[in-house]
C-alpha cells in the first residue's frame, strides 16, 4: 500500500478524490432530504386542499351520501363517536385515520335528507344562516390505503367541521407518497451511478495535472543526480519558465549550487595555498637538517628554530581557520574589557620594531577573550610590519558599539586592494621575503573572528598617512 501511494501524484489524486467524494455525498444527502421534504409538503398541500373542499361542502349542508367523493382521492368522514359517515368510492382499507372502517353508518345519519339533497326547511333557498363551521387548523399523519385492490402509503390531512345539524365530524383526505418515493429513488439511483464516474474523472484529472506540474521537479532531480555522479558543480538544473513554487525551487537550487561551487573552489585554493606555504619552511628545514647531519659544524640551529616556529604558527592559523569554517562561534560568556585586553597584549610584546602608542577608554564586549586577543595581535603585527616610526592603538565607545583602531604611519593600503587584503594567503608585499611578509592569513583570521562576534573589520587611510584598521563590536 505504501508503494502504491508512495508518490505525490498518487497521494494528491487520492486526497482530491476523497474530498470530492465526501463533498458530493454530503451534497447528495442534502439534496435528497430537501427533495423529500418538498414532495412531502406538496402531498400535504394536496391532502389539505381535498380535505377542506369536502369539509366546506359538509358545512354548506351537503348530505354525506351526496358528497360524490372522487374515487382517486381517499376520503373518510368520521364523527366524534368514531362512526364513519362517508367514504370515497373503491376505498377498501385504510390506516392512520380516525377509524379503520370503510363502511358508512345507515340512513338518517346525515345532516340533510338521505337522498343527498341540501336541507332547506323553509323552502326559500336561503340556508346560509344555518351553515356549519370548518376549523381553521388541520393535522397531518401517515398511513396507508387500499383503493381498488392497490395499496399505497399516504399522508393524511384531518380537518374538523360542524355540519348544519350541529354534529362535529372530521374529514380525512389522503395524498399518495408514491410520487415522493419514486422521485427520491430516481435521484438516489442517478447519484449512485454518477458518483463513481465523477470520482474517476476527478482522480484522473488530478493525476494528470499533478504529473504535469511535477514534471519539472523530476527534471531537477535527474540533473541533481547527474551533478552528484559527475561532481561537476558548474552544471545547473533546468529552470521552468513559470513563476510558481517549482521555478523558485529551481532558482534556489541553482543558487545553492553556485554557492557550493564557490565554496569548493575556495577550499581547493585554500588547500593549494596552504600546501605552497608549508612547502618552503619544510624544504628549508629539511635542507638544514640534511646539511647538519652531513656536516654538524654547518648546522644553522637558529634558522631551523625559526622555520619550526613559522611552521607552528602556520599550523595554528590553519587549525583556527578550520574551526571557523566549521561554524565555531564564541560562547558569549562573561564580558571582555577591551582596554584591559589592549594593555595586557601590548605588555607582552617586547620585540616590536617601532613603539606603540595607546589611547584607550573603558569599554567591554562579549565574546572569546582568546580569539579577540588573536585579532589584536594580528592587527598590531601587520602594523609593525608596515610602519615607519610608530603604531597607534585606540579603544573607545560609540553608541552601542565598541571601537578598536590600529593605525600605522606606513605607505597605507591602496583603495582598490582594501577588501582583497582580507582574503586568505593574500600579500601585497610580494617583493619581500615570505619570512618577513608572513603567510597572508593574519588579516583573514582577524575578519573571520570579528564577523563571528557580530562585528565588522575595515581598513581606511590613517591620519598618520598609513593604514587604519577599525574593528567594531557590539558593546556589552
């Protein structure tokens, strides 16, 4: 069963069919109920009309034997003692009325002469003053009647009337319910025949429309499978020319592929650059060790130590970048006082080439003290590398921001290169030796750390003429 309804098309067709089936069944039941009620009301109206017609004739003085009741309309007249005064022709049996008898009482029981004439004792033809009275209300009931050998269900209307003799009788007139039942049965049969056909059409149409709508999704799936198999991230999935959810899905997928391609390319370039940066110190260290092994008196211990230190720093930088790329973020614990951090970091620097001047004000931020110390150290190292006569470090608070500035009086950074210097393994001092210029990771690490602390790191021209690096972090 899961495999049968495992596709979106099958589930959509099934869901639409179930919803339509429930709606149609509910609507069909409502229609049948309304149709039945309407036909029953019509039957009641006919029975009431027939009953009042007979009652009016009785009230006007027509004798019970002279009523001339239509054989097609079952009528029974019953007095208050339960005696039958008149019945329609061919009425053989009845239920649901005031009496089960269909035989009227003997002569002399009517309101007028037994021959059926109208009662008019004074002979002036004016009997309106002695006319009976018909009740303004009627009651309804259900029963059956057999007329000329055929039995059927009827709705009965009962109307009370007082004849000219003062006798109270009840006129029962029936209307057949066969029409109502035939109509309801016909409508029900038509619904039972049409409902499966309609549901089949709904299921087929839903299946076809869903398949057509999901056809681009299948194209996207096939292309993604091909991209995964070929590892060619330059390929893109087809984008339909519509403006629906599928088209947006295709565009988002292509954007994801583009970001993934850029990430992979950046990662490959990073690996290549890291390998290149590691090659030089490793090769130099190996050469020194091989020379030292052959000629111990020629071993450059200081140079070997410098190469090992450089390798250690480069490995630490690569490890930190790997953690940052993996999504490592500061825990945001206790506040870090930037002014105290600057004093401690500068107090530990004993081999700086030029002096460092500080302008610090009390301000605190939240983040990793170790990572922020690394940012400050990288910025000061960069300033020391390019300064002519001095470096300035300033800390202040601007609104909700804590600002750290590191400025030097060197040549500065060309405006067109101010974003490029934050890329990994980028050095603008290519003419210098790699030992003096570093590996080109310090500024990249500094910006990544600052961004993960919710801040920014930019470079501009310093008042001293060199470069001004400005870090902004939310104060806390």
